[in-house]
C-alpha cells in the first residue's frame, strides 16, 4: 500500500485573451480611412482592444513571452498530508493486537503502540524486532506506506535474545546442573490458570502461527507440544518438536525439551536438523568472493555428544538453573514477557526456522542457515 498524496498541480496560466492579429471586416458602404480601415471600424477595434485589456489577468505577462515553463512553477502548498488510516494486526507473544496506523508515520510508532496495548512495554523498543509473516525484518525508521501493507496485514513483534545480559554458557557435567530455584510450590490451580491463559493467547493467533510453520499438536496441563516446520522450503519438512513443561509456572520458568513431533521421544543433539545461531554484532559486508564471515553464538547447548540439547536463553528453566547463570535469576524476569509461551515460540522460530531458505545436498542432507537472516 503506497498511498501517496499529490504534491500540488502544474496548471498553466490562462492564455493571452488578446489575439495577436486582431482584424475586423469593413462595414459595407463605409468610407475607408488612410490606413485602410473605416472610421467606424477603427472605433470598433479600439473598443475591442479596451475590453480585451480589462479582461487580462493582473499578473499577465507581456505579449510574446509565451506560457510559463511548468518546471519553473512551484506547486501549491497544501500543508501537511492528510491522515490516511490502515488497520494492522501486530502479534506480540502470540497475542494479537489491532493497531490503527497512520500510513505517513514510521513503523516504530506502530510497534510502540502495540507494545503498550499488549502490556509488553517493560522493555524498550530497541530490544524488539518487527517482522512480516515471511520472517523478513522490517526497518522501524521507515514509514508504513513504504511497505505497501494490505489492510489487516499480520506483523510479528518479537523480544530479542540476550538483551540486558550475557548468554555465554559454561558447559559443565550434567550432574552439576541439578539445581532448583526454590523449595516453595505453587498452588496447582494457579499454575493451571496461567497455563490455560498462555494456551489461549496462542490459539488467538493460531492461523498466523501455522503460516509460520508452528503447529500446536497438544496442550494438556502442564505440557504444550509444538511442531516446527519450514514452510519456505519445498518439500516442506517438519523439523522438530518441542515439549514445554509449565509445572510450577510462574514461580519457575518453563522447561523446554526437543522431541520427535510424532513419538515425543527426546532428541539427541546429533539429531537436531537446525543450528539455532545468534549473530554477534551487525551483519558484515560480503568479501571479494561474495562470502559473509559471521561471528555467531550457538543457543543450543549440550553436555555430551550423544546427550539431549537444551535451549540456553533467558526465560527457560535450563538457562536459569545453569550454574553459569546464578547471577541472572529468573525472578528478574518473572511477570514480564520473558519466559512466556509466546516468547519461547518467537525464539525457536527466529533462530531455528527463519534462517532456513533452502536445502543443501552433500553425502548427507543439511539445512544451512542463510547468513543474512541470522538475527542479532
């Protein structure tokens, strides 16, 4: 939707109403004067010339100057552009927010409004990323009209990973990871109510989530089972499943386990088909050979080559129970967008699904991420 308003008009000035060669017929029987016209006709010419001058515009240019060059004319100043409205659907943490957008405003105004309306304004806008339903990152400094959105276009506003602290991981032997946040327990009815609220938010945007390849396979308290596909690829693969445990939520953060989406068997790290890489810094320019050299950080960690992988990001139980993160307590994020079902889904999609753009066939099949789509 590029709805641009006209900047003015390029109308030409009215033509000279006085003919260059004004002539009048001599009345029959009139005696001509010395210049070839009758006296009566000379009066007629004088009257016509006088009337012609009265009809000339005040700013009329002298005869023979010709019309003005339209390029030299300045358009009329009609003041600021008239406001044009467009309804957009911004999905924040799986919850859909309707935003009435002014197409002449930059996208950051729309994004901030969506954060405010959805109750997610506890983190600054600089820690969020706005994408379309294809996963393309949108420039918040550009105007809404620049993207030609159709009415009711769905956009996704996702919290970035690692904002506000380090996500570096110290790999330790698995037995050292057995550590609980506290001994207190939450009333199961309270946890169930919060679980149902998270699932209801996801269902409210279920169609948009399926378009991104995110499938809700099962939701039985306290577990949510999701399947993740890559709809950009043909044939479309169902890459992995995730079982999210909301036990004692939100006194404790959810636990995220990668599983086979058909059998729910826990996957080993060697079975993971995608890498979950986070880019460090800005996207560098290609070298002389067209290659892009990235500095990346793996978000998937493991304790043994044949062990299960875990997602080491804020808001997951695996991250906050890790001894390397004792200074980054879950209670710093509890009650915010971090650790919600929507936040976890956005992380899994942004770093596990969105970078995939095609197959690569060698001796073994691989799914290499597109360096330009790896998020920071």
